[in-house]
């Protein structure tokens, strides 16, 4: 299973457009891995984690054929994770010659309402539902999509909606844990993942070297989850651990962040980072 991290910042990106903090000013000068767009991961060319506002730019930057994507797993409705209006571009009269299999979106109740609003938006083509479908999913109720078996899990993030994490298994028997956005893993999710074995674990590290926060993780929290997974047996020495989703307000620049993460057994994602398990 191949993961391409298209975007690795928190909601405001890095550097944030209006911010003049030292981290943002330094990123504008140093550029490279310090420039981070909004969060998104592509798996095996045909599955997207989230559909945020930078999807079009990601398709250009990484030379992606988005028509190959058949499944989109939405973690929650926040604007850096779900930007539905761009989905009108999958339908005629905006696109021609594409695969007519509908793009399948899966997400929670709030994302479903946003999708329903999209269908009646003044800019939406009448036939949009033929090109983009939506299925509401719930934590701990698994479902298939394409070559994947998907288990939604409960996140600890925004109490106003049922935010989701995902365990995704492919036809080759590889399984990943995708942990954006969440704070500590709740007991129900621990119970669901203990019988599994993960080849890769990707965790939110929005708070970086900063203090703990209810709805996001810092490095200390990520390190603790890694140790808990190793002890529970759902990860082992062969499991790849990755941190992503970084805020300029709490994280150092990439090189320092990466060195600190490596000491705790983690790789540090950056825009364009690719890993295969």
C-alpha cells in the first residue's frame, strides 16, 4: 500500500496567509519541506483521505489523475478536510471523457448534509449525483469500497459532530490506521483496533512540541499511542509510524521536528512525502 502525503499542515496551512509569526516568516525564507498545504493523503492512486480546498493544487503539483480516485474517506466537516463545491467539477459540463463510475464519498452526518446542500447549489449541474455519490458511515460499522475494507473509528475532536478515524485494509492484506484529527484515542476505538495489526500508523501531531489539547495530539501524545499500540500487539517493530497535520503555532520547522520525532520512532511527513508498506 502506497501513501502519498499531499498536504501536511493544519487548517491554516504553513505559512499561514496572514501570519507574521517567526515560524511562518522562517518558512517563507527557507521554503522546501517547510511549506505545507492543507491535509490530504492519496492511497494507491484510487483512494483519498479527505477532500479539502487544496485538492486541485495537489493534482497539479503531483501530476495526479483524479479520475482514478474512486473512494474518498472524509474524517469530518471542517473546511480543511471537506470542500464540497469543487466536486461539481467531476460532472459535465466541467469534465469530459472521464470514467462514469461515480466518485464514492463516505463520511459522517454533517458531511452528508453538506453533500445534500451541494446537490441543490446554484452552480451544481442537475446530474451531479450521477458523478458523485455519498454514503453516511458510522464508527465501528465496517464497509467495503473497491479493493478496500474500511473500518470507521471514533475520533476525539469536535463534539458537535461524529468525527472519524479510519482503519483501511487492501486486497494484499496490508492495513493502515489513519488518525486525523483526534486527541487521545478513546476506549471504544482501542477496543476495536486491538485485534488488528497495522503496517502503518499515521497520527495527527497538530500541537507538535506544545502542550496537550483535547482535540489534537502533540508529540508526547503520539509517542504514548505508539507505545500503547506496541504493547497491545496491534503494531510491532515492522510498523511504520508517521506524524502529520502540523500547526505553525506549536511546531518547529521541519528539520527540528523530524529529529525530535525520529527519537520517538516516528517519520515526519511533509508535502510530497511518500511511503510504501
